[in-house]
C-alpha cells in the first residue's frame, strides 16, 4: 500500500502478560510504524505516575473512562498511520470501547489480533515481571488470569480478526502475528 493508504493499524488485545507491549513494539519496529501503548497514553493524559496510582486516586470507573478516551484518540489518529496499538487488558470492557473497536474494524481501519496464553504461563510471566498494574481480583497472577479469561475471552474473541498463541515465546508469536495481519 502507498503512504496515502497505509495498511490497517494492528490492534493487539489480550490478558495482561500475553505479550501485547513486547510484541507490539517489535511489530511496530519491523513495520516501521509508531507503537502506541494505550495504558501509557491513558496514564500520561491523567497526570498520575502509573496505572496503579490512577486506580488508587480515581478508581476503576474513572480509569476506564480515560482509557476509552485514549482509545478513541488512537483509533481516530494513530490508526490512520497504520500504527501498532496495544490495548490494556481491560480496554475492551470499558464502556463504549467495544463499539469504537467494532466501528474501526468495519471501516477497515484496523485489524484486531487476540494474543493468548494459558493462565499458568501468564501467571509465571507476571510473577517475574509484574509491571505496575493492580491485581483486580485479589488473587495471585495465575488465578487472576484464569478468572479474567473466563470473563473477558468471549468479548476478546468477538472482536478479534485473528488469534495468536504467545505461549511458545516471542519469535514464534511475532511471526504468527505478521501472518495473521497479512492474511
């Protein structure tokens, strides 16, 4: 495609620890496009130093509203450049987010790739590198992943154009994402 008509933006969705940020950065570098981490963008617009700080100060409903606003901006502006956009794990659950994603998909501006791995794999990854995200379910990382998967996977699957397992690691997953986007 030409610079005036870039390929659709890649939107990565999945549970925390599925590889959205790691693989998104690598994919953006390979495609020579911008990378957008929606959690980072949401927090930077809030003035809080982190997702956890924003959750503590404003609560989850305020965070989800800010996340939806960041998503709307990314889909309106960054998607037009073919960017790679990594959503937060809960972004699709934010009020109005599903509709924004579905509209951008229907218009051909984005392709949505669901990244998934078994809860035990996600728990192991997050135990090593938890980042600054609050545990939402009051459990350990693997238990939380299993509980969130039960709640969120139906929505993720409904939004996804393709699903890629990230359990095998970065090189295999990155190649699978590229194949899914180019299909």
